[in-house]
């Protein structure tokens, strides 16, 4: 097990993240899977700020990268997803037996905007954290309809862009209520530009606009640029004759939280 209480980065974490290999967590065959190193970096960065990460929630956990990463380093987590392929138990089961079964649960058939399921998951998170809430929420939604995850209309990859933006706003608002005192939401998203088209959908800009952030009662802390190494579209030239090989991680928190954090001596943050 990795000791996450001791920062192992010799240097402060950079705002440009690049992981040429994705690591052993999750399923590389699952469309849109992320690298577990994202979590490693975010947790180390928080640790450098003096912020422990004892509990992680991933509401759209896909192939289970967060689930497996957290298990491998001994951090408590709950992961949910609309998909039903990862084992675990279903959101419907939550309604009958709402006891948390282990500190690393994966809940399938879960719609983030279903009030009843969301309420159950919130209860589980509060129970698992003795009422404190999640220290880190790894939020990696569909990049609108870049990949169709499910033909069900509740899936975020379905419907018009305006609906996607409204759903993201609601989701962020709910996620904000699950955070611990110094908790953070890390939103991983890329822009969308189709082959043969010049229009760019600035998903990160649009889902984290000032009005959305205020609506969700959050504030933006920092944005990381993440280099994409293993995307399906790697090598494809988009409608502007470019290869889009980056995405963003936008970190949000409840207002004025990091400001009161003690920065460890010797760590220069510019
Ligand atoms: C980009 S993938 C996440 C990939 C994941 N980070 C991994 O490493 O495998 C987005 C996920 O959002 C899920 N999703 C879409 N709409 C949802 C909804 N309404 N509620 C919960 N999950 C949803 C999809 O099933 C998909 O697995």
C-alpha cells in the first residue's frame, strides 16, 4: 500500500499533466477511460497543501478506475455509474438495503440526477465519512455526445447541447453538497470538435461558466491542462486541420476553503 500521507513529489505538482502510460487501474478498453495517475496527482497535490484525502466519490466511474485506484492505495471510496457492467450492486438495491457494504462500493444503474438514488448515495457517503463528506470528487462525465454511452435518454451523452449544460449545472450543484470542509471537485473534460466541422464546443468553459459555478455554490480553484495520449481520435485531424491532444481538469470547492490552508514551509506556490 502507498503511504499517501507523505508527499512523494520532489517538486510541486505542475499545472500541465502528462501520463504516457495509463497505469493498471480501470479498463483501457472502456471508451473514455481515464488514467489513475490523475487521482494520484490530485491526491498528492492536496497532500502538499496539507489536505488529507480520506474519501473519494466518483459519480460517473465508468470502468472503475477510481474504484480500483482507491482500493490499491487504501482510500475509502464510493463509485457510481449509469452503466451496469462493473459488478457491485444496483441503485435499485440501495432502496431496500441502504447499509454500506464495504468502504469501496461500486453502484450500477445510477442516474446522477435521480433524486431518490442521489439521496441514498449521499447518505452512504455521509455514513462512510462520519458526516464529513467526500474530500475529493472525481467527476469525469461524457464529453456530451462525443461517445454515446447509452441510448437511454438519461445518459449525459444523449440529447441536445443545451440539455447537457443544464444537466451538468444540476450535477455540480448536487456534488457540491457532498464535499467535506476542504473537499474539492475535479472535473475532467475535453473540448469537442468533429471531423469535417470547424465549430468547437468548449465544454469546460460552458460547464464551468461563472453563472453555473455561482448556481452550484462553488468556486473555481485551478485548472490543469492534461495531455491526451491514448484517445480514440489520436492522430485524427479535426475540422480545423488540428490534432486535439489536450483536455482540462477544473478543480472547484465550496467558497473560501483553500484560502485558510497552511502552505507547508518550503513549498513555493506562484
Ligand atoms: C468518460 S466516462 C467515465 C470513464 C471513467 N473515468 C473510467 O476511467 O473508466 C463517463 C461515464 O458517465 C456515465 N454516465 C452518463 N450519464 C450518466 C448519468 N446520468 N448518471 C451516472 N453516470 C452517467 C457513462 O455511463 C460513462 O461511464
